[in-house]
C-alpha cells in the first residue's frame, strides 16, 4: 500500500515538474508586435494603430515595432497616435524604413528607441492647411509639441523645433528660413536615431530580441475602407459626387445614375466615418432629415423654411462627421465648389446626349404632334380643360380634351402627371394652369 502511495507521489511530482517547465518556457517566449505606418497619416490609420496596441497589450508583447514610411498627413491623427504610444504599457521602437516626414516625424520621436535604414530621412514637419503654410500661432504650437516630445526621450528639442519652424536656426546644421530634414547619418550624429540597420532582423538582434516571435498587424476590410474614405483627399470627392448626384435627382423625373452614384458616395462617406468611430447614427439621421427637407422644398414654389433648414442640417452633419471641425469645413467647401463645377460640366457635356432634356422644357413646336405655333392667340384656350401630359414642376406640357398639346406653367405649385387641369390665364406665350376644380 505504501509503495503505491510512493509511486503516486512520484507521478504527481513529475507531472507538476513538466507543467512548471512548460509554463516557464511559455513565459520566457518573447513577442514583437509589428505595426506598419505607411502612406498618409489619417484618422483611419490612427484607429488601426490604437486597436493593434490593445492587441499587443493583450498578448503581453515585449515590444511594438512601428515600421514607418510616410510623407505625413493630418496633425490631429498624428497626435492621436502619439497619445496611443505614450499610454501603452508596451515599449515601442520606431523603425524608419523610408521617410518619417511631417506627422511621421512626431510619431517616430514619440518612441523611446529609433532605428533607421540606410537612405531613410526624418523631419520637414511644417504644418500646412491645403497648399498654404499654417498661421504662426499653430506653427508655434506644433513646434513646441515636437520639441517636448523629443526632449521627453532625451533628444535635442531645438532640432525637433527646426523641423517644424523655418525661423529656428541651428549653427552648422540649418540656417534660418529653411526646414530641417535629417538623413540617416545626420540623425545618428545628432542623436535622432539609435541604430542604423539593414532590416528588421538586424534590429531585433541589436536590441536582444533576435529569437522573439514576430507578429505582423494587418488591416481588416472595414479598416481599409475606413482609411480610404476618411482620407483628407478622398472624403471631399465623395461629398462632391454625393451632393451633385442628389441635386441632379431633385430636379429630374424618376431615379437615375446620378442619384444612385450620389447615394453610394454619401453612404461611403458617412459609413466610413461611422466605422472609424468619428461620428454616430444621430449625425447621419440629421443628414437624412436635411435631404428630406430639401425634397419638400423642391415640391413647393419659391425657397422657404424647409430649404433653409435642410441646408443647415446637411452642413452641420457634414462638419460633425469629420474628424475635426476644420477638416469638416475644408471638405464641405471643396465639395461645394466641386459640385458647382461638376454641374456646369454636366450641362455642357451631357446636353449633347440629350441627358438634360429631363431637366428643361422642350420648346420645339410641331403641328403634326398637336403643338400650336407661339404666334397664335392663346387667349381662346382660357377655361379649357385637359390632362397634365408631363409632371408640371412648374413647367411642363398638357393635352387638352380636344387633342391640342400645349406647353404650360403652373402658378407655382407642383402638379403630378395625369392630373386634370384647367387653363386660367394667358399672357403672350405664357399659359397658366391649375388643377381642375370639380363642381359639386
């Protein structure tokens, strides 16, 4: 009996030893989580990086590698990425593989360790609004942000400021009036990179993580869509096609390609920002209310409260959807200007294909089709009745009961096709109708 107990104790002890050994091996296995930072720095990329930092923390990664090759992008998105790096419990190494330019420089300087490939550059971080240099106040603010970020990691803050503000001069490095960009060798000389390496494996070996497991982050389909449609260059184009398509459909009969393209464009714009977490359903509802109000305005004469309220709702919804109100205003202005240009081009090009015959009233009169020449006296038709041959909004055509077809207008109201109408007034070539009033 005792021998059996001894055997049982030995077996249990061996099993515990094996378990502890396996746990020891598992805990000693290190992981490096690689996140690419490529292309334009935009809100979609900021959300992608934030998600993967949470994943790296969940997996208890030993290090995050940000592999950077970017010409820059939105300052707000870069600041969001900077805050993600700062607040993470996982240390970060920036590996500049091409260029850490503009907003990319801020991201790189946020990391405790920076490595660069031969040929890589870092700097030229002057903030711009469109093609114009930002105002002095904003440049001063961003220069201080860059300097403070560099100083926090033990790097010369004056060099970081010179990357943003061309008024900063550093002896034997950069003269006043020029922005600073460092080559990989200059970065090494001035403490703006810790390693110059040929590839990722060489960097891993340099920081004693040569045997670490490497996990590479990849964008999901929704993140790819979000990044594309929230791009500061793509978003205004989507708005432009969306607004132009809706405007065309409001003034045409039926539903066509323009309206479908408009709905798809607006769906991508609002859907992408919704997926990116930049807006909520209430803003999209506000936009839909704006479209409905404009539709109501199209059915009544003049331009009144529904049209004004609709424009206000649409404007507010677009601005609130954008990552910042500045970006929203820029996108809206660009979209409106583009819409006007697009509509003018459409009138010029598509008119040749008779596309705009749906928008304007044809003035060609043909006796065999029942038309009456405009030189005749139309007063004889006052009081005659017929049917709206086309939708009157307010112009269109009617077919009188005696078979004559006339181009007419209403007093301002919308009259659907097929409605019984009566001619109430004639002034020269202007024939005014109203819905037939049935006698009791």
